[in-house]
């Protein structure tokens, strides 16, 4: 492990700021379905992400970092609240018209930062619900991000494959013409509105399953939508749109301390990067979308430099869950993947209890304050809330599942996290800080409709992730005492309620 300079040690020893000195800005960049192997900093030779790699090589590059969950909504819920998502029965993949998942009186990361004196902004992908149900999209939609701690928000409500396909700024649909009101329904279509099933001639992207409702920008979506034509996004412009909002936010807050949550939509489906990225890789739209995401990070770094605040800004880069190739559209992701391994050789991916579901890229970068380090420490995104609180002098309530782990995140010391309950589609497994992961037997199919492995096994499985990162050898029979110990631990953590489902 490389040693810090005395200066860096001093800077990080107390995390104290003198009067008049501004607290560092904190930016969380969260990609969507980006795998451990999709970032060239981890050694991939098949894709090049030079801007993301700049964070990895100039900061702490984590080899053993985890999301709590293998899907978006629960993973983001844990990041925002510091709580295990499987404790909240509603923390499942949400439709685009779902009510706000986080209660207004619930403790959150942006609330903590705001109470510590920060301006707080959320830009990009949301997928934590908004409103109270039966949303009228033609009025200000609330409660939403602004009611759970963000002073400013400019978001897509759910995912880029779900309606409504509009940007929502501080609760208002951007660019809405009131004479063409917008309506959303996830149960039934609006009479006369085209759908992917009835109007295949309108499609320029073919659906595989599920994505066969309303058509926007020639792409079929999940859910039905009517009206709001002037507000509808063009997928190819989404990265540019949010980069513009990101730059505006940073410029507006360059003279104060701010916390920015920047949710990249790439490389989630539908993969429709801007035309200038077409052919940037040999892997088709998924690879090109990752290059687009890397470009966004380059724009972020460049803008912080332009504003002269890069060395007063901590940037945390990660992904909400593991990668997936076929996820509902025919977009050549499977056909053109070639030698590329999105999980970096790990088994499973998005939706899976196998390691590829939750083992994600994570880099913590702070120019001049955090020394470059390649870290094997075991860390989880859920711990960022209490850890950042420790850094900025924020307060956290008792009883969080996340733990204060700032020294590990800044590369200054060993991780305090001993184990982690990981979740996929409401099923759980136990990952230890050591080499082990224990997956209980779970009912259900081994693979989903597109062939992605879910990690539903018939018997208890124990894998040594150091010796067997691809999880090919269940060694439970060789370690009966360890297996029993991990069973008891998982049962204690979950009250035995959601094991053996
Ligand atoms: Ca995701």
C-alpha cells in the first residue's frame, strides 16, 4: 500500500475546516448498469474510458466495492438513505409513475449535506419515484427530490426506457405546452395512440420483451403516454442536456460548497448515444454509450477546472448495479460484445445474486487531497452517507445500516465493514469482507427471459471469490462450520424473514 505524504495525512487527519475556508464540494457520479469490466481502469483492453480512468488513477480505485442491490431502485435507495433496501417492501424496480419511495420525513444523504451547510442538487437519472400516485404531470409534481433534501433537481422520473419521456426540473415538466397536456398510464393505452405492437412500422429499435407500449423518438417504451409532444426528449441529446445542466449548476454554485448527485443514464437501455459517438467502439450502441458516459465525466472534470474548483471537489464515481447486455431491445449488445467482459470475468450481472450483480466500479478522487491508491478494501455505497457525514461534520441518526467508513473511502485506513447483505429481486445473499459469499437456496428460475443468470440456486452455495471469482465451484460441502456461521449471521441480519424465498 502506498504511503501518503505528510501533507496529505495532515489534511485528512481531522477533516476540519478553518473559519472562512469552504468545505469541499462533493459530487457523486452514478452510472446506470455500468459493469466492473466496462471501465478500462480495471484492465479492460476492449474499451477505453480515459476520463473515468483519470478518477481511478488519480484517486482511490476500489477493487472490492459493492452496491447493495443488483437493480437500480433498491441500490439508489440504499445510497440515499443509508438503509438496506430489502427492509422496505416498496424498494423494487419502479414504474415511471410510482410515488416517491422515500418518505419526506426520512433521513437522507442530501438532507445531511444540506444541514452541514451544503447547497444540494440532483441531475440526471432518478428512479426513486415522485408524487403521491395518480400524478398530474401538467402541474408541479411533488413530493420529489426537492422534498427529500435537494434544493435543485433536473431529472428523468425513472429510466430512459420508461414513460414519461420528459425532463422534470424542480417538479415541472420542461418545455411542456399546456395546450398539449401530458398523460401517463402503466395499465392501458390511450385510445388512438400508437404502440409498438400495433405500429411496428414506426420503430427504429426492435423490442425483445416488455418494451412494446408507447413509441417515442422511434423507440418503444414501457408504459403508455399521450400528449406532451414539445417536452419529449430525443434520446441522442440526453447526455448533452444533462451535461449542460451539470455545468450550469456548478457555475452557479462555484462560490459555495455544494453536493451534486449526477446520475448518468448510460449504458442503460435503450442505448441511443448521440450520433457523434456512433462507431466509437466495435461493440455497437452499448459500447458507444459507455464512451458517451466517459465523455460526460470529461466534461465534468473540465468544467471544474475551468471554474477553478477541481482541487476543492471530491468526486465519487460508481454504478448503481452490474451490467447487462440483452435487456429488452435488440441492439447488437450480445452480437458485438466480442472479447469484452462487462463484469470483468465475474458471474451474473444486473438482476443477479452472483458477484456480477453488485460488484461495481468505485473511485474516490480529490485532487491534491487523496493520494492515488489501488485499494482491495471491502466497501459499500450504502456507507457513503455516514462516511461523508464524518467528513463534512454532518449528523446521522442511530440505527443506520450504513457505517462510517471514511478512512477506507479516502484510502487512509482499513475498512470497518465486515460483511454485507446483497440483494437481487428481493432475494438475499451474504458477502463477507473475506473471500466468501454465501448464497442461500431461492425459489425461481435460474435465468430471466433474456438468459441473464439470477443466482437462484437449489442448495446453499459458498464461493471463494479470491480463488474463484467466476463462482464456478460451490465449496459449501468443504466448509460446514463456516457455512453454518454465515447462515446464522444472515438470519440475524434479516430476522430470518427473507431467506429461502
Ligand atoms: Ca441500473
